[in-house]
C-alpha cells in the first residue's frame, strides 16, 4: 500500500519507481485540479496532523467551571483528556492512562465537557438556570436537597404587636397624644386591645389631668377623658415608671401597618405577589430560596392578623417591623442567617412590587368614621 507521503528512493509495493516522489503517469487518468483540500486549524496546523489531538471548537473557562462548583482536579482532568484525545467520552476517562474509577467524577467531567462544548447552557444571571445546574451536580454526586427553614436561627415570636397613631384630640391635657407633634419614630403607640369602637393604647406621655378633664364634673368621679373621644383606663406615674392606659375612639385613631421578613422556597411570581423587595438565592444543592418583605396577612374582613404563620420546612417568618427604614437591615440580617446555615452559590436583588407605607388606606377596620362635617384628623404618614 502507498504511504501518505512519498519520501524514499526505493520501489513501492506495486513496483512503481518512487525515486522522484511521483506516481507513474496514467494516460487514462482524469486531470485532477491543482487545489489544496487540506483543512487547517486556526494555528495553521492541519487537522489531520499526526500529533496530540486538538479540538478547535473547544474552550475551557477555568474561572467559570470553578464558580459553578467543579473542583481543580476535575478541571485539570478535563484539560488533559481534551489535549490527548481532542474529543472525550466516559470510556476514555475510564481507560488508561487516566483510569478514573469513581463514576461520579467521570459524570462530572463529562458534564463539564458538555458545558464547554456549548451543549449545556448555564445563564449565570438566571437563578432557575443556576438551580438546574446545581441540582444536576447534586444528583451526580449522589446527594439530595437538604434545605429546611426549621434550621435557620431567628428570634422566636408567635404574634406581631400592633401600633397606632392618634389625631384630632382637642386642645387640653390630652392634646400631647396627637401623633403629629412627634417625629415618625415616636409618633405611634403600642396597642393593647381592639374593640368595636375603641382602641386601647399604652402611652408614657406626661399628662397633668385636672378637674376639667373628668368625664363628668362630679368631685366623686375619678374617670378622666373626653366624651366620645377618649377614656383613661389607668393613670400613669413617671415616678413609678408606670404608663398610661387609654381608650381612643376609632375616629381619632388608626392602626399602623406591619411587615414580615419571610424566608421561603415558595416561588415569588413577579407582578402577581405584592412585596416590598428582597432577594432570590440559590443554595449549593440547587434549592431556590426567596427572602422578602411584605405587609402582614389580613383576615376575611380585611383586618391585619396578629398571629404568625407556623414555621415549616419550606417557610419561616424571620422578623417583623413597622417602618420602611427597617426593611433593608432586616433583609440583610435574614440573608446573613441563611448564608451562615447553608452554602449559598448565587443571590440576586428583587425590586419591590409596591412601596411599604406605615398607614393603610381606610378600610372596614375604621367602621366608625369621624363626623363628615368636621375636618378629618391629621394623621402622620
């Protein structure tokens, strides 16, 4: 048989004189065009060059592979196999000279090979794409998803306290209760009880009540207040550090909103669930976790609930708050708690669907309105 090239001065197997490196002339041969059909790689070396194999469609991004969970050993094995064979298969990794006996490593290297070849596309900015990748890595390694919200450390609480703002109190001893007299963080009062027409609040304001502040002008009567507006349940004492307890009519009082910081695996559908911003994170086992803030739940009558949803494997209420300025620090604290419990490989900011407001709009909660002929109370917001 002929060799690929003609380099000797001897006689070929068919008796042809190859001293001049040319085949004997064939008078019946069809003229062959003088065209070089050799295919060359980008470095000028022919593809059929009989040396180390080269795959010119292949590029190994070590930084990318490291960032998505492949080990230096697996990346080095992939580089060596491609340099030797050009294209690789599981069998080539199992056979000499590599002799990889761990099927998990073989599967991971082949998966990395498919990523580098472009057969598997991973979007580094898409949490769902990252999640699919990490779940596949977990399956290949023989692991299972391990996330449970029960293991995330947080302060335990079963109820979220209520607060309220007060407005429209006439001039006198009790006018100091009007929330507009104070800045945002001092304007609200803790709420002890909510009745049909009255809200019981706790106040440490200094109030010097006199005879004129009694509900009726009898000297024997010790009930202070303003008819139809407020009643004093317990008088306070600064000396004894004892607060005042008062009932405020709902026409002069509004309950404040509260927000919850939630850590959950339940997907947030953008545009379909109202929240005030947060994060989406992907753990090393592929679990997608959402950390976000939203206003507390309401009951069937539209009234905010005080109770907190029970902690489950899928979800936990991490914290709560009252003011918009508290949301970002509490979100950061929740992310810190998540990352200290589980290995986080990806996180992305979620913009809020709606802004958080301290005061809700009027609803069925304010069943007793102020007199429409009067100026409405000046509530802070």
